[in-house]
């Protein structure tokens, strides 16, 4: 099953930090997916072995794209309840995105990249 654009952006945001390499082409994403320009309150949760491993809610970004990038990085590396995510943990984690829209919450969760 293909990963959604939103979940791929979250994964790419974390990978940019882990690999110290830029992967996200913001301009191309904004052109292809106009809705990414809209402000949306976004929460990213990271799970490891079905247990919460990090979480961050972004209510301040000017665009959905920036909210996903910011929330994913903060959930992975800056949640004070956990140590920063390691590469081995990243490969086995699940990522959930929660969008707070006028119509209600939209949730989406993906599977780990590898299984142990």
C-alpha cells in the first residue's frame, strides 16, 4: 500500500534530520498539492511497539506542510518525555498524523519501514 503524501512528508522531515540531507522540496509540494498551503492544526504521534514514543501538536504554522514538518521533527527529537529518536527506532516506528479541520479530526497512521 502506498504511503500518503502527508505521512511521507512526516517521514521525510525526520529523515532530513537523521541523514543531515534535504529531501523536501517545499515549492514542488505547494505547486502539486495546494491544500498544503492552508493552515491546519496538526499533531504527529510516533509509536514504537504500539507504545507512544513521541508527540507534538503544531497550532502555529502558516501552512499544513510546515505544521507536519515541524510536528514530526519535534515529536521525534524534542519531546522531553523521551530521548531523541534513533535510526533503528525510526525504522521500526509507526507515525500517526491528526489534522483538526472544521469538519472534525482526520487521522492517518502508517506502518513501520521494517519489522523486527
